[in-house]
C-alpha cells in the first residue's frame, strides 16, 4: 500500500538523521588547545572589539556548549551566518577541528564565572514577561538550554547580543545577517504577507542588556600565544 511505503520512507529518513547525529565527531579538548592559535587574537582578549561590518565585542565562547559551538561554526561555513571574518575562518576548519575547538572552549568555562555586565537601568517587567517564551529553549536563567545545540546567553556581551538579535532580522545582505529559521520567527512576525519586527530596536537593546546582566558560565579566558 502507498501509505505503508510512505511511512517506511519517513521512518528510514528518520533513521538516517539519527545515524548522522551519531557520527558527529567526538572532540578532544587537548587537540583543540593546539588549534586555538588562530582564535585567541580575538576570542582570547578580554573586551576585544570587532570593527567590521559593525563595532561590537567578540562573543565570549569559553563556557559555551560544545554542540552549539560546532553548530555555529558550521553555520558560518555554510553561509547561514554571513559574518565575513568568521566565514573566512570557518572555511579552513575540518569537522574534527570544529569538534576539538568546541571541546576546548567548553572546558575553558569550568571553574569560576565572569562578573556579569551591570544594567544601566532596570528592565520593565512587561518586557521581562515577554522573554518567558525564550526560556522554553534557552532554559532557566538563559543559562541551561533545553538542547545542547542551543546557545547559552546569560552573561554574554550586551552589544554582541544586540547585533546577533538584529542579524536574525536581516535577510539578503551579503555581509550581515543570519538565516536561522527558529530565531527569525522569534524576531519577525508575519501576518497577511507582511513582516514586522516582534521587538522595537530599543526593546532589543534592553533585552540584550538584561541577558548580559544575568550570571552564567560564559567568559573570555585570556591566553598566552602558544604553550
Ligand atoms: C578576527 C577576529 C576573530 C577571530 C580570529 C576568530 N573569531 Fe570567532 N568570532 C568573531 C566575531 C566578531 C564573532 C561574531 C560574529 C557574528 O556577529 O556572527 C565571532 C563568532 C564566533 C562564534 C559564535 C559565537 C556565538 O555565540 O554564536 C564562535 C563559536 C567562534 N567565533 C569561534 C571561533 C574559533 C573557534 C576561532 C578560531 C578557529 C575564531 N572564532 C576566530 C571574531 C573572531
Ligand atoms: C524554539 C527555540 C528558541 C526560542 C523560543 C528562542 N531561541 Fe534564541 N536561539 C535558538 C537557537 C537554535 C539559536 C541558534 C541559532 C543560530 O544558529 O544562529 C538561538 C540563538 C539566539 C541568540 C544568538 C546567540 C549567540 O550567541 O549568537 C540570541 C541572542 C537569542 N537566541 C535570543 C533569544 C530571545 C531573546 C528569545 C525570545 C524572544 C529566543 N532567543 C527564543 C533557539 C530559540
């Protein structure tokens, strides 16, 4: 019967995805430490700012989840994330490199958190209430994502978070923007064929400042050139 054949096909497709996930490379933090030489010029300097295409601090990646680090590196490599520098860097990485670097940076987060950024002014409760929906994925205190491939946000740099949130609103620009459908649906609402942002820019700035003020595992670990 057609229906049965279809079900078998769906089951098979499911099985393939599963095998692929199983085949994901296991990372070796030690090997990753050796490969991080080309990252530390930016991710190993506290407060270092990227200047192109926009000025904001490079994200803290020490203490970020390994699965998310790999997912984001793959997104730059594939072009789902358009940031030119990270696209160039990820182009040179193999799957094994990504897994090793991810294991290294996740491990660097262990032991002591960075001090979160101070809030300049309190975030309105009404806005905080709207963020409850975000914790469905980003987890309690924005620090325990429900899926290891989702990012930790608590304690990340506010200016980076703002740029990241804006990037999910951006489509069709070769240098900026991210095409992730899950996050796009969070920041863009579509009704009657019209797109409109879920949050005003001023609200996104407050959201970013709020997330940056939460205690979490993220930090920048300063590193000597090579040991
Ligand atoms: C020239 C500076 C620079 C270098 C070198 C660099 N990065 Fe980045 N990295 C950035 C910037 C800037 C961003 C934010 C890009 C964006 O807005 O999407 C970023 C983003 C990332 C992210 C995504 C973080 C997140 O929260 O989504 C990861 C993971 C990452 N870099 C890992 C690495 C690794 C691993 C290396 C070395 C192989 C490296 N980077 C080298 C500047 C750099
Ligand atoms: C359905 C699950 C889900 C929900 C709900 C969700 N997110 Fe996300 N979020 C993700 C995923 C997955 C990513 C990684 C996307 C990518 O690869 O670029 C992400 C990425 C982000 C990033 C970029 C982090 C970085 O390090 O670059 C920010 C900021 C963010 N989310 C904030 C929010 C906010 C604020 C909300 C609520 C308005 C929200 N998210 C709701 C799943 C979700």
